[in-house]
C-alpha cells in the first residue's frame, strides 16, 4: 500500500540527525505522480482482471465455440477452414480470425493447453490496454496527468472489463486494444498528417477488423467522429480515404476467402443478429448507473457528463452516445472509454475548482493538491472493492468441475451422432456457459445452444433465441417433449444441470418410464430417451 500512501502525501519530510533539523519538504513531481498513478492502475487493474479466472480454474462464461475454432486451425494446419466443427452444424468459419491464430500459435510456442490460453490470454491483453488507454487519453485531452487519471478509472471501473476477460474475450480483448490503438493512430494522422501515422492507422484498423466484427464497426464510427473534430480539410479527407482503402486491402485475404466459400450470406446474417433489446435512452441510463453496488460512481459519471458539456468537451459527449447508434449490443464497453475520460476531468478540474471556490483560494495543481488526492485515494479504493465484488459475480458464471466431468463422461460413453438437450434453466442463451461449452467439450450436437447461429439464421436468430428461452422455462417432461415436437428439434439425451436435476424437472424425468438415467454425479443428470 506504499503507492497509496505516496499518493496522499505529495509532501514528504526527512530528518537529518547530523544537523538536527528537518529538511525542506520534497514534493512529488508531476512525472512521479503520473508514474505512481499508472503503476497503481496497472497493478490493481491486473489483479481484478486475473482474479476471477484464478478462482474458477476454467475460462469464465463463454468461449466454447472459440475453443473449437482454435482446434480447427490445428487440424487445417493454419489454413482458414470452410466450416467450424463446433456443434456439428457446418457453421461458416466467418468470424474474424486474428484471435484464433494468435491463440493457436501461443499454445504451440509455449506448450499451453487451449483451455489455459482461453483462460489467461484475454485478461493479459485487456490489462495491456490500460497503458494504451493512457496514451489515447493523453492525446485527446492534451495532458499526461489526465491520461493517468483516466487510466486509473478505466482500470478499476466495475463492469467495464467483464466481457473482455471471459473465454470469449479472446476476440473481444484484441478488438478492444486494437480499437484504442487505431483511434490513437487515426487521431495523430489527422493532426500531423505524417505517412507513419497513416500507415499505423491502416495497420491497427485492419487488426481491429480481423479481431472482432463489432469492434471494427465501432472503430469506423469513432474515426468518422474524429474527422469532424480534427480533420475537416482536404488533406485529412484524402488520408481517411487512403486508410479505408488500405484496410480493405489488408483484410482482403480473410474476407475474400470467406466470400469464396460462402458468398456474402454469413456477413449479412451476422448483421441481422446484432441487437434486439431495450431503447437507446434506457440503455444509456443503465450505462450511467453501472454495475456498482453503491451509487457513488453513478453520481460521478453524471457529473462527468454534465461537466464535459459545460466545458465544451463535445467529442467525449458524442462518443458516449455514438456506440448505441452503431451497435448497441457492445455499446457499453465502447462508451466506457469516454466516461473514464470524463471522470478524469471531474477530478482534475471540477473537484479542484469546487474546493477552490469553497476555500476562496486558487486551485493547486492536482499532483500537489492533498485534498484532491485524498478524495482520489478514497475513490480508487472504493472502485477496487467494487471491482472485486463484481469479480465474484463472474466467478459464479463458469463451468464447475462437476459439469466438466459430466461432459467428459458424455464424450466417452455416448454415440457420436447422438442429439443432446442441455437443460440449465438459464433464460438468456448467450450467458449460459453450460450450453455453450457442451458441444466443444463433448464433441456432440446440442439442440439448446445458440452460439454459431448468428452466421446462419439471419432474421431467424431471434426466433431461435426466444425458443431456447422458452425451453429453459420447462419444469416437466411433457413440456420438454412438446417443445421438441413443435419445433422439430429431436433429442436422444437430456442433460440436466445441477439446479434442474434436483428440482421439479429432475423428478419429472426420474419418474417418467420413457427415460433411463445413465449418469448422475455431483447433481448433474443425463437421461437417455428410450426407443
């Protein structure tokens, strides 16, 4: 905790016994203060990102389909496959592949298992993004002090990193860090006009597109926003066109291969499955409230938004709104970037100015202002606690050892062509780790898994989503069988997760003469449907 102590004590005194006097106080320089804040940000930011995976011993939440795709690249010897083996559905291998290739090569080079790579690589990449965010904020706000402050808030903001440290964060974390690098490079290209920054813009924008589909869309939108603020001239317009053409060419080996296999249908299908949820204004309200236990950060976010408008930081205000107009599903993650910058403005400008007005004296520089640093210390400690509480929620959304044992048994003891129906009671299919990991760990087909259909069903994706939610509400065999008949989704085995095997649904299967229980351990039950 020495770092925190130094933060709140910008003036340090030393006693010299030889001269029997106290030397003049030494004040932390601005550079030392920035280094201290960055060190705290990276250290504690890394802790909250790695802690949940350390506790579970398995990737958090999702990533099952990505495990299959990493393994598919091994089988294809690095050549982009036409389909992924996941869930035996002939799903086009159309997902941007950078993360899968990186994971494949990392596993081969370091001898790590694919599971461990999915467990540790996402939090590692997301931790590195803290430093990139510092560079971006320093450039946008023209202040390294503000950059360090914003990095601290970004590092410890509860909920801002959750989706990036899960198993599925393999692609999301790379999409995030390359988005930040792309925005930084494009901003510098518009400001300086140098060929070097233009080349970096092409590189990082291309890597963003090759990492995550939604990150590519958000990057394009933010770059357009940057052009309106920094590049409204013929030279910048020409550079923007050059960057766009460069990205199209640099990513063409991937998308041309996919188009040669499947045409444009997988991409059109994915575009139809982005969002089907709440109105934008409600989603923005949820963003401001956040995932916090107490409303402290919510209040600071609102103050930050008001302050940015008051001080005419319109770029940040529009950046918060823009992601919800482009791709609302992943918008909160992208909108948290300008929100963290706004929090930095609150502590560097709004709070010192308020203290100055109340105390009727000029505001001190933030690295010299003990009162502001005391408040900052309290907020950082509070955010660290909130982030750890949030981490415990992530821990509860991962496969248990008992669930993994059951899947191993299924892989070894059931026919390879059998159809399975995992019943978990989770009403949101995209946050059901059991259903997603089941096809990857058992090498069997699951009728109740949603992942992968975004590349094949187009408008029918949300109907399938609703059907799977209805299935998980069933509490009797009759309900399950009726659902199977009406939707023409037959099954040979029903797999009941712990919360269902011990409840009403489990008793219904156990008492039904049409089923035989072939596996039961650690409250996981597998029932075979009799001929």
